[in-house]
C-alpha cells in the first residue's frame, strides 16, 4: 500500500495536532456546558452524550427484531399450536421439543402436551416462526436478557411460553392475533 | 492573636509541619483525583458519561450517592488492597517489592523543592512557602527524575519475564534519551533567569517584562523552549502518545508481573509525575504564583489590583489560587493530549527525540545565549 502524500503543513505535524486538539477540546467544552445546563434544568432537548444507561433506560428495539419466543393463545387461553412439528423440523439448532396429544375439539386434530424450547441451543434464526402454519409461535416479546445460574432454567416450558409478558411491543398490537380480530 | 509573643522557633516548627502536611496531602490525593479527571474528561470529550456506577449506598433507605464517579477511585483502592499480591516464584522478592516504591519515591520527593506560593510573615518569622528552599532546585528535580528510571528498570529486570525486561529496556531507553532533550530545552530559560532556584525564577518573571508589554513569563520569551519542554515531559512521564514502555493494549510493559497495590503504585507514580511536571512548567514558564500587576503589599498594608483593594493575606491566598489554577489547566492540557493523539511508533519516538528535539533545543539555547550577550 502506498502512503498518502502529505503537504508541507501536514509534514510540520504541529498544526495538524493543534487541529485535533481543537476538535477534542471543542467537544469537551460543549458537552461540559450542556451537562452544567442540564443540572440547572435548561437545554434538556440537546443531549450531551450518546450513552444509554442500559439497565435503567432501554433503547427501543425495532418491531422486526427477533427476541425470545412466545406461544400465541386462542380466545379461551389455550395454545394455538397444533403440534404439527413444522417448527421443530425447521429448527437448525434442534432446540424445540414437542409432545403431541389429541385435542378434545373434534375440529382440531392435535395439541401439544408439552412444548419446550432450550434457549441455550437456540440461535435466534426465526425459522420456527417462518415455518409455523398457524401463527402459533412468535419472536416479538422484546426480551433479550436470558442469564441464569443453572442451565435447567434456560429450558422454557409451554406454560411459560404461553404467558410470557412482552414489554417491547404494545399489548394491543402484539397479543391480538389477526385471526382473532374478525 | 499577637504572634510576636510566641517563641519564633515554635512558629518555624509549626510552619514546617504545615507545609509538609499540605504538600503530602496534595500529592497523595493527586493520584486519586487525576485518575478521576482522566476518566471523566475522556468521557466528556468522547460524548460519553464516564464512571458513574460505584456509589455509597445506604441500605434499607435506597439512597445512592455516586458523587460524580469519585467513589470509583475508592473502589479502585479497595480492590488494589484486597487483590492477591503476586510475586513470580523465581523473581527477586526484595527488589520486586522495592521497585514500585522507588518509582513512587522519586516522583514524590521532588515536591520538596517546589514552591507553592510566595512567602508569608507571621510575627517576626518569614516562612517561604516551600518545604526546602534550595539554590539548586531545578537540578534536584532532574536528579530525582533520573532516579525514577531505576524503579522502572528494576521492576522489569527482577520480574523473571522476558517481556517485562524488554519493556523495561524500552522504558529506560525512552526516558534516558528524553532526559537529554528535557535538560537542553529548559537551559534556554535558565540562561535567561541566571539561577537554578525556583523562587528566584518566579521572582525574575515577576520583575521583568517581555518586549515591554507582555508579562515576563517564560512562555512569552521562550515559546519554543516551552513547546519542546512540554512534549519532552509528556515522554518522560510515559503516557499516551508516548506510552511505549507500558502500552497496555498491545505490547507487554515492564509491570506485567505486578498486581494489586504494587501495580497501582506505578500508576500513581505516573499521575504524581504528571502533577510534578505541570508544577515545574508553571514555575518556569508561567510565572508561578504571579498574576500580572499584582504586587505583594507590606504586612498590614494593602495593594490595588484591577478593581480590588487587597490586604496581605488576601494577596497570599490569591497567589496560591492562581498557582493552583495554572497547574490544573496544565494537567487538563496533558489529559487532552493523552486522549486526542494516537501512539507513536518506537522509532518515531527516537527520531523525534534525537533528530528533531535535540537540534531544536540546541538552536534555542544558542540563540538565547547570543541574545543574552547582545543585550548586555
């Protein structure tokens, strides 16, 4: 790689250093002034920093962001899942474990007896959501922090997935399914 | 209270104790304060918040006092004390423990000859505001800085680690090379002042003017000398952009085998050195405690400065505040440089030291000498 040619002023080195110092000290004084104004309750509209104080303040995630799974419900509160195994088949990480049983309603063939997702294996690819013919599994809860002291806690069962409380998505947008809206 | 009734010897002793206490508390806390300044200033420069998590928490009430990140320094100190104090099995234990103290001692002891104000008169006793007023103060500071290198060399050599030894070699080569430049850049100013006594240097700057209208501060009649000395001191204190001896992010430095409080002593020595150099620069190039036009009144008298009429003690306090503000501004400038510029390559540092700064310093010295002779 050839070095870029420098002109005489740049080769003197000091003028360029002073330019750099001017930029950093400008940032310093502007931000210091803004911080002081904020303490006095002024100029709140202008941010003095780009930092988001993470656990207290969360950056808004886009609606298409794939987060922890949840199972959608019928109007009576049971799972919409029909245990067709499409998601378990599509899953490249093989982290979905479904046991099927007969549904009491003769119009519906099957329902899951148990539906476990092993979050320690999940790669958050979203293939299960794409594969589902019933819109029974979604990845829109907005939960990303899944840290536990025991690996067993990372295996989510059906009860948990059905009642997961999404906070990133507004309830009225997320919980009401398109088919239920009619 | 009438001071003339007290035996002067008591006033002398009390004065000495007060001076030592003052300097020691300033120097020892400077490591803490400067590391806070470093964190917060870099954060504000880079549009970040900086350290704000550590806090004094009052349980059950849920009150938190982060105190603008100052608590982080206490947390650091606590961590340094309780951390394992590791000595490599084949290292020389005695020298391994001695090295950080050598580095810290040299930087701290130099403050003995640095004045922090003019002189105060209590009763019949005149107390100069220096722990040890010395005819050869400048030489004393430079001698102690040369000793400071030994701490670094010993630390790298006795660690029983090749990379530490190489880091120590880099450090000693860099510091010793730049001692030549540091000494020569300051010679022009010393030639003008015709003394090595810090108090007389400051006095000279107060009683003379540059070109008839500027204050007689060194920065005005020795601008090149100031620039070169400032850069040379940045190299001497081994901080970015000249932190090759340490280079925490890439290459391994001389204190790799140090942990806990001994490691922090090296860091503290660096911060104390940065305060020391800011102090020396203020004394030699920024007129010390002087403000333009502010003269010391006689005991009990007053003097006019700008729109104010100031008494004796007011002037003493104003001068000490002026001195402290100048030092703070210079420390800020050092931090600004440290967080703005990328690191030099090793050959670039040597090139800058031997081929650029040394000839410039010599030229500065020769020109100053000719001008001095011509003016006489």
